[in-house]
């Protein structure tokens, strides 16, 4: 994710150009931080180099979610992540061939924080999948409770793609993610904070090799 503190960085396109030949296929950014024309250009560049594209939306109302879903369609994204779950958003995504992976649990703030009972979060995730969501955007390490247990449970008990998003910023957490093996996970701010090395492109490849 070309994001820092849940905002797309201003030089996101420049950074992507350094990484465009990367073997990492999943790339994305947030709905905030860049004007729409630059978002379109960046998404187009990602798709040009064969990447699967993700727009992650930190929004807590249906109206904001629908507006961001329209942005995702206008830009040509493959996957819409985030937003509070809404059947209207789901229907919009289905009509526009956009895969939808909503948040689960009680999400607040930006950078976002996850709260809620683990049993309820698992049940909520399964409910959304049963209604047609492609998968789940789980802010696992943003959880105020036992993050490791929550991540393991959701990945194990939800029969759909689970993306563990946010705050994967150490090799210890990479080891845990590797053992749990979710469908996908995101790293953004940690790369900008040089948690895995120096250059952004160098860190992307280092994490890819480590996790493989």
C-alpha cells in the first residue's frame, strides 16, 4: 500500500515506478491523499504492469462508502476494501464487477482502530460473506484486544479471502502472518518508516522473499 498513516502519499506514482517490475502482484492505496486525476493515473499504471489493484477506504458512513466505490470504478480498481458494510455498496460493486471486502468490527479514527468482541467479529464476517461480499478487510493488528487470536480465528473460521491490513511492522509479525497464512496482508507505513530496510522497493522484495 502506497500509504502512510492511512493516507496515500503525495509521491505514490514515483514510488510505484521504482517498484513496477516487482514480482509482488497486489498493489493499492487509500481514497484520500491524492486528487482523482492522479488516482486514475496511478491505478492505470498499476494495471499496465499487471498488478491487481486495491482501493482501501477509511469511511464510516454508507454515503462515503458509495462515493468511494464510485471512485474505485472510475479509476478501474479490481478490489474495494474497507467501508462499513452496506448492501447498497455491495450491490453497486456487484453491478460494476468490483470485488468488495468490507471492514468488520467497530472501526474508529484515522489511522483506524478496531474494537469489538471476537465472537461477534467472526459472526459479522461470515454474515457479510453469506450476503455476497468477496472477502473481509480485517484490521487485525489495530485490534485493542488479543490481535493474534482474532486474526487466527477469522482466517480459520471465515470461508472467504481475508486481508490482514495495518500495522504489520516487524519480522515477529511477519512470522505470525506466515504461520496463519491469510489470503493477503498489507504493508504501508512500515515501509516508509524503514522497518524492513532502506528503499521502498528493496523492502518490498525483502518481505516478499521472507514470506514466501
